[in-house]
């Protein structure tokens, strides 16, 4: 399935893509016999993710009812999308492209543990929303397309064999960066990275448009990621 959050007159709604339409899960299930936990599970995308299989089952039920009755359908082309979900925190890998890693000095744990930095929820904006270009923040606004993994089940010390059990789905993220704030120089000429202010400012993390579940996505290692700026391919 492909999930979206979209702006409705009554608030942000959870939707499932079906062809050229968005199926409003709540509206498609109106009139169904739902428990209080069912209603809570479809209230927001975050709630549906936390509900796990219960949330997925309700979305499938809504999709089937809408196909049969036509209820709860909105044309995708005319819908105003919101962020597919609001993450509590974004854990970002600093060395996930091989050519990017080759440009940097090898970290002490390279090859064993990835280099991470954080992006905070206040930086997140929806697919299609404008980026803010503020010269008081940066004159070197940069971008980088990323595959975002949406964690749906809490865990710690998760084994490689069990990783898939914790992934709800995947989406696209643009890691917008203030480059001159990221790369800093000391008085002795040595360089260091500062990922706080360089990564965390208004509108610096566009996410979306949708979350794709693993069963529909297939092998995430076979995806192609592209960035276009003014219709020119800058990353592929």
C-alpha cells in the first residue's frame, strides 16, 4: 500500500492511494462497526503506524469498501498533501553514498558502525511545500535525496534477521543543508563538521509524498533515487 496524509476541511486525514485517487480511510469506514481502538488507530498516520497490523488491516478494509461503493475518494491531483507522518526524531546516516564517503576522511568506526546525525521534527515540511531561502541562515543552501526508513515497531539491539519486522515502510526525504554552517575550520586550519545548525532550520526536511509498505516496494537496494532542480537532474 501507499499511504499519504492529506489536508481535509476537518483536519489532516489518513489516505491510501488507489490509482488516481486517495481513499480517505476514516470516511470509507464510516458506518462500519469500529471499536474505540479502531477509531484511534486511523485518527492520524502516526497512530496507524503505531497500531501495526491492526492499522494495516483497517486500511485494507477501507480500500475494499471504497472500491465497492466509491466512498471516501478524492482525486490525487487536486489533493493538498501533508507530511506523510510526523516523526518524533530523524536519525540520518552521514555516509550512505559510496562516492560521498570517498570524499571524506575515514571515521574510526568506518565499516562497522555508520556515522549518524539528527534532524528534529520542527524542520519537517510536506512534499511540494516551498523551501525557505533566508540569507541570514545560509548563502549555500544544498540538497541531498535520501531513502527514509519509517520505523513502525520499537526495539533495541535488533538483530539483522529481525530488522524487517520493525520497518513500516519507506518514503523520500530531502536533506537540505546550510553547507557553510556544516563545514567549520579551526584556527590551526583543521576542519570539523557541525550538524546542529547546519541541518536544523525551518523547512530543511521535506518528506513525502507517500509511505510505501515493504510488500509493495520490494528490495530497497534496487531503487533509483534522483534529485531534480529546475527540471535538471542533479543527483541520480
